[in-house]
């Protein structure tokens, strides 16, 4: 006898966790219960959408897409703060929001800086946070860097590089210009003091990473023969 077809699994990203459900439509209450946030009425739920965020009520529903899981965040209590990011509304359940979160919410590229438009275009550092107020709305925007370069430490020496992303190959070439390109030489790249979402680790061949001021790279070369 033929087995009944299994229902598709839908995914959602909730507080940096991957959750799964077989229901194509889910409510705010369902999401909180799925994430074991109980009672659901003790929490506020924010949905990332259209380069901003919006509140998802307990009884409001969203339709899930197999290929594009929604991103949601939960906050204890019902206090909500508001800001604008590139003129899109951002609703948040804490009185400060990090640049790392703003980059994800606004889909902001690594070669753009963030500025506090409501404070005379003050630059917000990559590892910084924006303080939110109950009264008034902070206005944040992305834009071209005022300073297009920054400093990194490469094999113990400070060098200047362009803001944005740097590749495995660029680092290998900077560290070993005379060895780079030789077939018998392989390189390894490790880093520390990196961006908040990825402060340390290894960079694989073909990979790239966003550089931040003072980031440390160690590149080694090994003879394959």
C-alpha cells in the first residue's frame, strides 16, 4: 500500500534559531509556543520585513515560504521603541539596537556605513549601538563611508585597507606577495577581533569577510611538495 505523502516542512528563524513546522500559516502565538516562550502573552514579537520590522500580534498570522524563511525576534514585556532605517520603520523591544542587527534588518551592504541622521549625521561605529527612546523616533541611514579606509593587523603589522569585504586571495597576496600564485604553495587564513556576528575564525579559499577597524589576520604559507 502506498505511503501517504509527507507534509512539507516550513522553516523560520526565531531568535537566531531555526524552527520547523508543517503548517504553511502560523500566528504570533504559534511561533512563541514553538520556541517555548510561555506564556506567549508575556512577550512581544517582531517580524523582519521589507528592510524594516513590524509587530506580529499573538493572533496575527503570516504565510510561510519554503524557500524564504521569515526572521523573527521576541522581547520580554510589551515595551516597544521605534526608529527609522533608510526611511523604513523599525520597531524594537529593547531601548538599544546594535549596528549588526540594523545591517541584517536593512539588508545593508558591508561597504556602507551607518549614520544617526537625527544627530547631525553622526557615524555609528560597527561595534556600536543606537539608543532608542520612548518619545521621538531616531532616524538612521546608510551611506558611503566618509573615510574609505581602515587599519587591520596582518601577521603582526598594521596596514591600511579599503572598507568593505576582503577576500582570502587578497589577504594571501598582501601577506606573501612573492609566493602568491605559485601552484605548490597553499595558504591558511585565521582572524580575530572581527565583526560582532563573526568575531573570530578561519577564512576558506574563495571566501570573504567584512573588515572592521583593528581586525587581526594571521596568514601562513605552506609548501605542498
